[in-house]
């Protein structure tokens, strides 16, 4: 079962809503937790044990930290001023030990399930290159759903408790629900404890407005998935699996279609996730903010998979770049390289760590590592070049706010995104570079009019449907970019117009959705990460 499965939308979710609503207020959080465990068990069976171990480790670790804090405060009350710093450092070290133990406990599971095989195979390859006679046995384990998501949430919670940004929660049900809430468990977003934990425990009844708004958002996600993503999937699959048979224009179309497919599938999933949470009055954080309206690749990543980027920024980038060794390095670099380049050194090291881990987070493979380092190179190059581009535009009297220049920036940014997604989708680096080479060297202009583009699994009607659906998405995106709340605007219309819009969306999904023979539904892409 996934979030686009009719079983989830029309059976599981409604049953949870009904049971949640009829049960006494006192046990409503327990109902949500039970539903979350049932959802997890239906997909991962007894691998739920590892989710429970993660929950237990985080709960006990944070409670232990809280106990250390209380003991520290008691000691500080009866300590002379000149000794207080030493006392604080002593108890901080104890907390840090707890922090490290809990993080290592959770990371060990993540490594074993997701990366052990990759690292073992590559170690064996190196041993073979060095003519060493023995090999490490290769193990592969089936990973619990959402392990990459709930592990990062667990780390964010215990780090925030360690830094005393949030208090260690005494309520194990609330902690459990925060880490396992069923709409989020499979594909995120990666919420912070302060964002969702207390809302999940408010025990608010499902009201009519939340129900309607939630299912509206779910329908919008279904529209993206069934009408656009599943339709494009046929073409993308053919081109990537047999790229040698196509010319550069067709390959470029396949890359562009895959980028659209990925956006529609993942953002559509987030619509279903956020809509499901909204039904229960839980405001799950947005994970997308019109990414293709960005002016450069750096801004793009503040709009795409927002929760993952924010996690890496807060828990990797800042701790690395603001550490004492990095501060000393920055001071030395400023003296030797100047204020601009010198200031970028520590940031570049932290940025490398972020994108190396970001690539690895997406998957245990060289294509994902290359994808991460590709993004690192683009962002760092942009940071280095920014003052020089600014000076050049000033000398040439180019207005960077001019619509033509902004279109140029968007087109350039989109092209770089396409290239990144090529390697993200390619099964191997060899295939990725092969497709990239053919895209520039095997160009047949006649492809644009000889009809071959309509022989890839989408006919003219399919292209028209995708085009019209993208116009709808584009209009909605413009309105969102202008901070216009579309659903509230619709809710203020008279009942006839409201239901006309609702039925139009439902009928569009039913009539224009890609179903039946010839269509291959897109599997939940980010559920594999």
C-alpha cells in the first residue's frame, strides 16, 4: 500500500478518520499511533521492530539527558561562581556521550539496511584490485519503510533536546507518534519535533472544513500523479532503458520528462501527505515551494525537498562551518585569499559534507554520489562567481531584475537541473555519461516533425493532456507564488461554483488519468530513499 493506492485513500484513511472521531478524546492519540503501526506493519511486517527500537532509544536517551540537566541545575545552585563553568562542561560531556550513543545506535541500523551491501561490494573491488585473496561476505537486508526519514527525525529531536531547544518529552505516545505518524512515515517530509508533535496530541475532532480541505489537497496530488507522472513514465522508461536507439533530441525530452515526472510524483505525494495530516488538524510542513521559479540552483534547493535541505543545513552545514577549526581556517584564508574567497573556504567544506551526505542519503550508488557532488560543484561555482557576474552586469549595464535576464536565469537553472536528474535516474554513471554525450553529438532535427516522438508511448492526445494539465499546475503555482490561498478563495464561492470545481478535478483524474494497458504507474520514488 502507498499513498496513491485506492486502498489508502478510500479505505484505510476513512476508517482511521471514523474510528478516531468516535473514540473518546482521551485515547485519540493512541488511535493515531495504532493506525500508524498498522500502516507500517502492512508494508514492512516485523521490521516494525526496528522502528520501535528507534523510538525507544530516542525516548530513553532524551529522558536521560533531562535527568542530567536536572542534576546539573541542582549542583549549580550550591556551586561558587568560578566553578560553574567547569560544572557545566562536565555535565555537557555526559549529555554529549548520550547523544553520540543514541545517534550511533540509529545510524547503525540505517547503515546496515541501506549501505552495507554498497560498501562491501566496493571494498571487495578494492581488495581485488590489490590482488588480496579474501573477500568480505555480502549481506543485503530488506529495509523498513521510511527508515531514512524517521532516523533523521529522531536525530533532529535528540540534538534539539541536547541543545535545550526543546524539552525532553515525558509522554512516550507523543514521541512515538511524532516519529511514526502514518502520512509521513513513508516519504516524509522530515518534520521537527516543535512542528508536529504537539499538534498530533491535541485530540481535536475531525471537522468538516479540515476534512474538505484535506481531501482537496489529496485530489490535487492524485491529479499530478495519475494525469501527468504516470503518463510520462512510459516514455521515460523506454528512453532510459534503450537510449542507444534514440537521438539527442529524444534523449533530452526523456530527461525533461523524467524531471517533470519526479516533481509531479514527489510533490503529488506531499499533497496527499499534507492533506492527510490536515484532516486531523496537523499542519505538516510544506516540502515544495514552486522550485522551477527559482533564479539559480542554490535557490532551487531552498524550494525543492525543503525539509531535507533544512535538516542538512541545521545539523550538518552549520555545525561544520561554525566549528572552531573552521573559524580558524576562515581567518587564515581571508588573509591569503581575500574577504570573498577566503570566507568561502569553511563554507565550501561544510557544503561538500552536506552534498556528499545528501547524495548518499538518496541511495547507495555512485550515481547518487555523483549527483550530490554535481550539485555541490554548481552551488560552489555560483557562490564564487557571484561578485564577478555582478560587476560584469554593472559594466555592461545589464539590469538583473529585467524580465529577459530573469528568464535567462530560469532557463539556465532548469537546464542544470535536467542534467542533474539525468544522473539521478541513470542506472550507472556509464549510462549517464553516454546519454549526456549523445544529447550533444547525435542531434537529428527531423525528430521534431517526423512523428517519432509520438511512437514512444504517448500519442498526440497524451501530449495535449499533459500540456493542459501542466498549464493548470503552472497557474496554481503562480497563485501560490503570489501568496494567494486558492482553497480559501474557492471556499468563499457559492456552493454551485465550489462543487463544479471539485467535480471537474475528480472527473479530470477519472477521465484523463493514465490507467490500463500500456501505462506503467510510477512507483513511490522517494519511498526507496
